């Protein structure tokens, strides 16, 4: 591509490359590329483009992509080029798609068939191009499509094909190890190939396999040693030399593998010592690649079982690296020293001065690597020099992240290797003073703990000197104008614990200093809190020692200020200080003992001190505590509530999720007289069930509190989606919109659909699960009472464990406003906080209104099951629902068959069961007389038809 004559590129393409290379700014380059994109879009879509031109266009698209612009409009043309029979065009197409596409691109599926065909080609150059695409484009899902062909190519007569097949298998292993797990033996065979290139390519997958499982490849140690020996003795062809080094990259990979196999294995390491020593001697350190091989030898020696000769050779190489003027070689020397510290610390000590010199190098990367080494090689003999250098470097840098890391390392080294107490305190003061709030809060906690615990020895005198030195230095530092918040917290804590311990400083002097700190840093509530607590400790120690406490005026004013503080923490500490000062000597000594910050606090996790209180409460009738494990695993918590069978029902917290109020059902029972009360029992909707169920009427206060008369609740419409019910006309939800047409309440379609969907979902749920979180909520709100009952989603069932007989309550009766209106009591929605015992209301109808319709509507004989709990139930038609569902000639597309809807409606019988009418057989043909009679009957029941059409029932019932 470099010359026009050699590759037959057009002058236009050469001008493009030249103009891009001569562009003086990014804007000029973008302008050139955008013009090129517009040109390529126009030309690449022309018909009958010659192959030579298309190849050039694709190469120009590669330039566009390389410069960061989008060339996706030409991807499909590159894919088409891979199908071409011309070798040059095909290879160009494969090159382009490997650069354009990734393994998850949508166009990959169009290349898989081409790759399969090319892998079987007789031309090995085509096979090599396909294998290159396999390594780049085949993903985990398409590996099985090409894997058999790739395995067959391992026996190809051409070395280049076998090498690329090994590379493809290695790529498959990286993407999906399980897909090639049965082909691992092929890598062992590749190691014995006569071609050095195939052997070198096999080292890469073997390195990955050995990294995961070393023991499975211990038998290959002799083979690797033999290969490395042959390479070091220059037995490979000259074509593998690089800067006069024999196959350096193969040597580096072999040294990495030997380091893995010899780690922790003395026998394997002994087999490697000789060949590694030969590599040390034969490497040329005058070139970078030679130094790279030497560095890898040092890494290998650090992993093998120690050998004095190899360690000496490694030390010589490291010495040359550190003395070099190249920063790269110095960096390698520092890193190599860090690897040999654990094996031979003496080698590192020999180069301590050279390492310190690296700290003054302007290369910041080298400095940081050197500090990592200093941290590893620090001992009690060199800790002062190293820590001082680290602190100086910390002061000079602006990188807060690295400054924080150095500060924590300085503290750690000072804690481990401090030569004296004074040096330790001075070092900590420097770290906090210069690092400021960047110091991790854990460092401050470690410092305070170290001062409190001492040096871990039995020498109390040394610990006292450490604390006294800290107090003196901190009192001196308090004169500084600005100190970090973390440092001030440490100072306040130390002064509060040990400020007056040695008797050098008086109580008034220490408390005055602490008041000055609280006043100077009034905006920092944490520092003020530490200062107030320190003052409280000092006064408490004085009171416990039997000395009289005279509070300074500034301390008194500070306490009065904090007593009215907006911060509850500061206010609480001020009240505690006020309370401690007023206590006697014995009480103060008990609550705040002297020098007790390191004593362990015994925590009674079982709260055994509450046993007497619990026993007393249980004797008075309180329920015992139920462990959480038992609560989360029980199926019905009503078993615990029903331990006392004579216990009266009580209100408690329900555990079901909150639901919309249950829709009401219009009953066909004659009106009953009610007592002078505003409570209207409304039965829940009843549905046929295979097992017996009972409905629980829940009393609810009428919404019209000012009226003493109760009206019949016929303000709902029947739902055809799901089970036939009535929806309440009034709702507090903003999402439900309603309107009234001719006295009939209609519910908005969207909210009706949501409620219907919820009913279907509730009907499918077998039982509401009780989560442990809800148990915890109940325990926190109501004292952990276990008097709860889980209610099934579709009605109440009587627990078999309760053994109680369900009490039946009769509904009180009263007359309504309109004497002609006849209806049954309507049930209010269930109370979510009502966990009372389920009860069943049975009301015996005096006159069945549908008996009066037998003369008007041709129906089958009503079959009523009077036995309590009967499974088979008969059904009754719902005339009002027909009016309500189809107002003014509007028919819902979801209604379906009206007769099937009528057959699903139900009504409660006199025993609390379910009485259902059989499907109604209506005669067809117009009958105006019957329609008028039906209309009159509905008017008599209190519902007006939605139109004046006398043939309405004819339209509805056919």
C-alpha cells in the first residue's frame, strides 16, 4: 500500500493519505474525513463497481474507522467481499470485517458459512485468512459451528495453518473453556511439533492451563527445561533471533511457566536451576530485549526454591539495573528487589542507598515504585530515615489519593518499628499536621488505641512516658493557627484521658485549653463534641479522686451554650456533663473509671436481666415471645391466637397486602328492619366453592353520619370481566372516575379494567404469604402480639386447630324510605385492621323477589340446596345487572355471552351458603307485553331503565 505502482492504488487514495498526514489540526482532519465519507457513501452504492475499486473503497473505509469516524454504511460491502473467489479481495474483506465488527455484531451470522467453507479450502492462504477471522469474530455461541474444522487443521501439512489452528483453539479456550476441555491433549502434542513457531504458539495456552492447575502439568517440567536449554544454546533457526538474542519471547514464556511449576516444589526447582543459570550467563545486557529476559530470570528465581548461586546472579543483575541511567532499568531493579525481599533480605540491604537515591529522581513513577519497596524493606534500624523521606515526599506532592496512602504507611511503620516514644509522637504529629483531613479516620483510631494500650509490654513506666510525651506535644501543638479536624479529635481524646494523669498539668489548665479548642473550632461539631467529653472526663476523674471541682467561667458558659444547641448530640453531652458534676464520688467512679478505655465491655446478648420482668408479665397474662424463625415458618398464626379457645375476638394488625375495598353484591332478599343504629352489615360477594366457606360481615359506620335513616345501597354496576360483582359507587381514589346516567353509576373503563385484573389475580392466588418483615413491624407497633390470623385471599376459612364453633349473628332489621324497594343488607369493605374471629351472618329471606318473576320470565325450576356448606349451588339471574352493564344501547365488547354471565351470578341463602339459579332458558321473538312487564318490575325494585325503549329486555335477552 506504500507505492502506487506496487498496489495499483488510485491517485485519489494516495492524496487522501497524504492530506490526512499533513493535517495541522484535528478540525482540519475531521473536515477531510467527513468529505471522504460523503464521497464513499455516494460511490459505494453505485452498481457494477469493479473489484479493484471496491477493494480500494473498503481500505479507505478502514482509514475512516481508524480516525474515529463511523463507517457502518460500508460494513455489508466488506462482508460481501469475504464471499469473493479472488484471494486478494477475500483477504481484504476478512481484514476489514475483523477491524469493523465485533463478535456480537449482527452481521457475524452472514460470515459463519463463509468461514466454514474457507476452512476447507485447498489454498492455505485462504485457510489462514479464515483462521484469522475465527480468532477475532467467533463468539461462544458459534464455536461449535467451526470447532471440528479447526481441529482437523491441526494436522494440516502447512506449518502456518497448524500454528493458526493452535491460536484459534487458544482463543476458544479463553472464551469458553468447557468447549475445548476435551482437546487439551492437542496442546501437549503441539509442544512436540518440529516447527519452533508451533511450539512457541503452544506455550501460550499451556501457560493459561498451568496457571489454573499446576499439578496436572508437573510431568512437563523436563520438556520445558529441555526446550529452554536448546533455545539458550541457539539451536533454533536464525530467523527466530531478535537483536542477536535467540528466540527471546519463547525464553520469556518458558521462564514464566517454569516459575509456576517450580513454586514450592524443591525437586522441580532443582531441575530448573542449571538452565536458569545458563540463561543468566548467556543473556546480553546491552539490549532492551536482553534486559527483559534477565528481568524474567530474576522473577523466576524469586519463585523457585532458593539457590545461592542464582541469588548471587540475580543480585549482580539488579545492581546493574540500579546503576543504569535508564529509568526503565531502574524501575525493573526496584521491582526485582521487591520480589527478592522475602527470600534474601541481605540483598536488599546492600542496595539501600541506591534505593534512596531513586527517591530523588524526577520520574514520579519511579519514586512511587521505590516507596513501595521502602515500605517492604523497613526495619528498626532504618525506620527513621525511610519514614522521614516518606513524610518529605508526602509534603511535596499534590495527589491527595497517594498522600493518603503514604500517610497510612508512615503510621503503620511508626507503630511497628518506633525507636522511642518521643520519635513516635513527633512522627504522628507530622503526619497529621501535613496530611490533614486526608488521613484515614482508622489511622486516628489506631493511634488513640496505641496510646491507650501502650507498647503491649508489662512496663507501665514506658506507657506512662508515652502518654505524658503525647500530652506535652499536643498542648504545644494547640498553639498552631489551623489544625485538621481528625488531629484535633485525637488531641481532645488524649487530653481528656491522660491530661492530668501524671500531675504535671492542673485541671483548670487542661479544661481551659479544651474550652479554647471548642471556641476556636465552633463550626466543627465533632471537635466540639470531643472537647466537651474530654472536659467531662477530667472533672469526673477529679470528683472520683475526692477533690473539689471548680468549673471555670469559660467552661460554664460553654456548657450553657451547648444546653441550648440545635445539635442533639452536643446538647446531650452538655446535659451529661451537668449531671456528672452533680454526682457523688462513688457514683462517678462507677460510671467513669480512670484509665478504663481499653477494658472490654461485657454485652449480655441474651438480655438475661429482663427475665424477671418477662416472667412477671407472662403471669399477668401476656403472650410469650415467639422466635423469628418460628414466626417465619408457620402457616397460620391464628394457631397461636387460638391457644385459649374462650378468648374473645380482638382487633389486631392484618398481614395481607393492602387491597381495594371488596365490591358489594346486590342481594335478592326482602328488606329487613334495622335497629336505630348507623351500622349497616354488608355481605361480601359469594362465589361457588368446592369447599365450604363462610362470609364475615364487618360493621362499618355509614358515610352519612347526619342522617338517621338508612337507604338501600344499589349504587353499583355489575362487572362482566371476572366474577359478577357490584363496584361501590363512591371511592376516595383519584384514579377512579365515575358518572351517573339515569340514576345508574358507571365506572370509568380504565379503573374498571384495573380492578377486574386485580380480581382475577386475587382469585388465582391460593393464599397470602406472611413475610417476616411484617411480623417485625407488628412486633414494633403492637408489642409483638401473636394474636393474629392469616386470612385467605378468597374468603375466610375456619381454622381446624381452633376447634371453635362459628357464632352466627342475626342482622337487625328496620324499614327503608321506599316501602316498595326490596333488598338485602349490603356488606361494607373489610376492615384492614380487623383480625377478629370470623363470623357468619345468616338472614332468612321472607319473600324471594325472583319467585315473583316466574310468571314473567320463562325459567327453569329453581333448585336450591338448603344444606349448610353444600358444594353444589344453584344460580339466579341478575336483572339489575343487565340494566347496569348495558346503558343506553352501549354494549361492551368484553361482555361475551349474557346468558353465561347470568349463570355465574349468585346470592347467599338463608343458611349462609350459596343459592344459585340454573341457566335461564329465554324464548326468542319479540314480545312487547313481557318487556313492559319486566320494565315495570325493575322500576318497582328501585332501578330506572337507561332508555325509554319498551323492547330493552328483548334486546338483552334475545
